[in-house]
């Protein structure tokens, strides 16, 4: 689920407690925790509804029902769903990526995870090459980086997301950079 920055601010501030989406089938379910740009969001309930009120639209971060409905995708066979949500804390990758010193155990765990990613990749080992490339070219567009390693842009971005999950990279407005943890890993500190 995607949220605008204003809605995310409202969720974290506690003023936005609902979202509405039109789906053929719900893409989230109760109990799910979503990672967003502003932190974690917990889905409490997902319920099909026939309509919504102005008060519910306000709870979803909109001035009124009409404005919310204009922003929803229309689909002939899509139902309207009401999603109850609340903030669930900070993104754990943020504190992870700020770790600029790695213990021997941290390094061994990262070595094992990266080795596993390399061994499972159909395109061969890639993790060390991509980390070095990001270190060499911070803030460079993903399409340009992908070309340098002879990868499709979407596949390259997916690989970088895997590194981000380990706290090794950070997304910038354009491109990526190594996190302090990624720098410590790459340079052996």
C-alpha cells in the first residue's frame, strides 16, 4: 500500500487511522506490518464496505468523502475496502544501517547472507560488485548503475533492496549510497 507523505505524517501523528482502497482482492490483511518511508504501519482490520462518510474520509486524511473518492482508482469489478491502521514504530533498518562498527559475529552473519544471495542468483555472484559500485558512485541513477553491471534496471533495483534489508545501503532521492554499516562492511572496519 502506498501513502502520500501527508497521510504518512497523519498516521504517525495519530490523526489518520483509516485508509480506503478499491481492490478486486485486498492486497493487505489484518496483522500485517507495512514498512513505509516514515516508519512501520500496522494493519488492524480490512473490511469491504459499500460506502464511506465524510467523517471517515477525514480519518483517512482527506477533507471530505468526495475528495477521497476522486483519488481512488475505479475498477468495474473492484470493491471498496476500509483499512484500519496505526503506527507501529520506526523502521528497524534505520538503526541497523547506522551501525558503523561490526563485530566478528555481525561480519560472519553478513558474509553468510551475502554468500547465500550470490549462490541463489541466476545471474551469478553480484553482492560485492554492487556494493563496490554504489560506494564508487553514490547518488547515481539506478538505470545507469544497472547498465554498468549489465542488468535490467528493475532487477538491479530489486537486488539493491535486498542489500537495504540488511542495512547496507540507503536510498537517496536519486540513486543510493552505502550506509555506515555498508561502509564498515565493505572496508572491513
